[in-house]
């Protein structure tokens, strides 16, 4: 059996990994806590970065009034009406803001299910991004959360833990887990805009259980209509060319 091709972690080129699979992940609290970041303050009118970790930031912000504002380039954090600015690895900043934003909405990120569903690459630069949808209390609370991997980004795939039923003592646990995963992907493909677009893409993206996906019949019908329209469009062009050739020969 051929082993899967290893993928380079661009933020750490010495590190190889197998890439994400279409399955359920959870956040590793210890890995997340250890992510490095810097808090930027103004000292004597000059910016000064204080190195810290996400664990220290979470502890410092406990029981504080927090608001995450989505900015043009990045999210900004407001704590008790004071704007906080962070620097350092982009992955740490993205993870921090994603977790705080979810918590501000009553969603616990470490008790949520993170389902990987898509990957993309920059065509002229070593830059990848990985997309997840998030499920909490049986609801899809985020259709698309993206984390990027590039030189200096600090991206660490080990932050995400895949399911492991190896220690289970019940024979049916794995079957229940797999059923739950299929259920959530089916819900994603049938009920969310991003999921529906995944099914309609013409570049043949990897779809979880593609041969078993039972989407909303209306969405499947829409996909069939789009395919039919593309075929009719092609046939019309062929017909126009043929008619043109016939008229040309008659004219001669």
C-alpha cells in the first residue's frame, strides 16, 4: 500500500505532514495555549511589542468585556472600550480572534467540531489555505473559517486533532462517530451556501462521501440544470459554426 504523499509546512519548511483529511477535528487546548503572539503598546509614542502566549491572553481577558470587530485587513479586539493591537505570527492572531469571536457569541471553540472541507494554493508563491466549517450544539455556527500557511505565518497543523477511537471499549463507537461525521457533512452540503457552491464547482473538488451525499433535491436539480445549460450552450456554438460553413459553401 502506498503511503500518502507528505506535504511541506511552509511556516516550518523542515516539517512534513500528511495534510488535512475530510473529517472532524477538534482544537488541542495545549497546542493553542502555547501559540506565541505579541501585544503591541505605545511607549513614549513608539510601538513596543511584548511577547506573550495565547494562554496568557486568555487568562488576562477572563471576565472582561470583549468585542471583536472585523477590519478590512484583520480583526481588531476591543476590551472594556480599549482597543488592543497584536503582532507576531498571523496564525496566532487568526486563532486568537476566531476563538474570542466565537466565545463572544456563546460558542465554546474547544467543545466545537471543526470539519475540514477545502484547500487552496497560491499559484506563484508557497502559500496554502485550509478551510473548516464549525459545528456547536448540532448547529453549523461558521460556514467557512480559513487558516493560511506561508513563510513566517506560524501555521501549526498539530493544533487540530483528528478523531481517534483507538481507546474505545465499545464495538459500535467507531460506527457512531463515522455516522455523525457523514451527518454533519451532509448538513453542510445541503443547508449552507458555501456547501452548495462546493457541489456546483466545476473543478471537481473533493467532496466527503461524494457517492453517498444526499443533498437537497432542489440543489441537485439546480446542478443538473447548470450542467444541461452548459451542454446546450456548447451545442449552439457547434450548430452556428456548421450553419456558417454551409452558408459559406452555398455562397461560393
